[in-house]
């Protein structure tokens, strides 16, 4: 009886595993064709200067829509892409699209806007990544400061000593360097001092409880003060309310992103958004209506 149950449990487990595995293999198979089937696209989330309300740039966020699988969240497919090395061609596609967009803006009133791209650790540790990137921007005739590199805290902290050299090269080449999801990983403060970073992004999980939760207040204030003492600027991600925005503004956090300002937008929606919010978010209806 017990044995039968055990066996039964085992086979149910095995079946689960099998389903899970084949779903993954299916996804991987579809992902392999995603670029050539035109299934990838970028969304752009505006980033504002919290001091004056001006839009300073956008973050490029990758989307994958497959006819069979629907819209697959990046947290799911990027992991698969990383494990299967598909992240390299996919990332190249992201960078290529980003450069095309920056180029398209150069002849317009949006020529000052930067685009931040998320870079995976296996992409970052790729031998020629930095030199290739610098060359691509040169060929495109774009100043390097327009393309901002976002690396997660764990990417930066894994092989920290080796990464310091890469980060120095990136800075030397004129790229801005942001550490994403800051506060969620393991960060040695002494390393932070040695890393040539320009921007820290406070993780959304610490913004959520603002302006009421005591722990989130302490953590976000500590991150801002630490960054400023190292002459690093701060971006708060995941700002969903005007109260969070105002708290961060009072703490002299330089930049902000989040649904309260704008959700990530497709390029066709970004341009109209910039028309109505671009000169100054603090003079837009979105902000002024939030005040009441
Ligand atoms: P991330 O770089 O930390 O991006 C922020 C995520 O938070 C995005 O999710 C964004 O849509 C979401 N977000 C922004 N504001 C708010 C808000 O106010 N409330 C809430 N609830 N969410 C907000 P998304 O687009 O699903 O991306 C998830 C992660 O996938 C990104 O986290 C990034 O690590 C990764 N990712 C996205 N695009 C790329 C890419 O092109 N390459 C690589 N390597 N990773 C990417
Ligand atoms: Mg990011
Ligand atoms: Mg982030
Ligand atoms: Mg995050």
C-alpha cells in the first residue's frame, strides 16, 4: 500500500518534471526562431530627473510575443536564453535596435535622450563585448554616453576582481554604468568603492513601502547617502505613487522610473507620450492630477 503510494507519487512527480522540461524545450525551440520571425520587440520606459521633471532617457525592455506561446515574460525567456547561449544573438539584436532608435532621434528634438539597456552576465563577460559596443556607436556616429549599460548587482559582484577591469574599460570608453536591482544581492561595500559606477538603481522592493514603511525609508535613505558619498547618482525604479515620487525627490534621489510616471511603452506610444510629457513631467496632467 505504502509502496504503491510511493511509486504513484514518484510517477506523478516524474510526469510533472517531464511536462516542465518539455515546455522548456518547446520554448527554447521557439526562441531560436524568434529573431528571424520578428517576434522580438522593445518597450521603452521613460526616466525623469526628479529635481526638475525633465525626461532624460528611457530604459529598453525586451518583449517576446510568439504565436503559440503568447507574450512570454522576460523573467522567463531571458533565463532560457542565458542558459542556452541564445542570449548572445538576442542581446546583439537589442543593441542593434537601440542604436537604430538613438540614430533616428538624432535629427529630432529627442537627440538628448539616452537609452539604458540590460546586459546579461554572459554577454558582459564576452571577450570583445566592450570594444565591439564602442565600435558600433562610432560607426553609427553616436556619442557613447547615449547608451547606458545596466548590470545587475549579482553580475557585477560575481568575479568582482575581474569585473573591475571590465568596468574600468567601459568607463574609460565613455559609457555610463548603472547597477540594477541594487540592494537585492550581496554587495560588499568595499568593492562598491572600487567599482567605477556612475549610477545605482534602487530596487523596486525598497520603493514599494515608501513613504510609510520604516525599513524601506531607512534602506532607501542609506542607499542614496552611500551613493552620493561615492559621487554616484541614484535612480529609483518602480515608482507607482506620487507620494513615493515626492519622498524620493526630497531625499535628493536624482532620477525616477515607474508606472506612476509611465509604463513601458511601444515606440509608437512613446512618441505621443513624449509630446505631452517630454518637456516637463511636473507640468503634465498625469502629475498635476496626482496632486489632488
Ligand atoms: P529590470 O531591468 O529591473 O526592469 C524593471 C522591470 O520592472 C521591468 O519589467 C519593468 O516593466 C518593471 N517596472 C517598471 N516600473 C514598474 C512599476 O512601477 N511597477 C511594477 N510592478 N513594475 C515596474 P520587465 O520588462 O518584465 O523586465 C524584467 C527584467 O527582465 C528586467 O528587470 C531585466 O532584468 C530583464 N530584461 C528586460 N529586458 C532585457 C534585455 O533586453 N536583456 C536582458 N539581459 N535582460 C532584460
Ligand atoms: Mg534594468
Ligand atoms: Mg531594475
Ligand atoms: Mg528589478
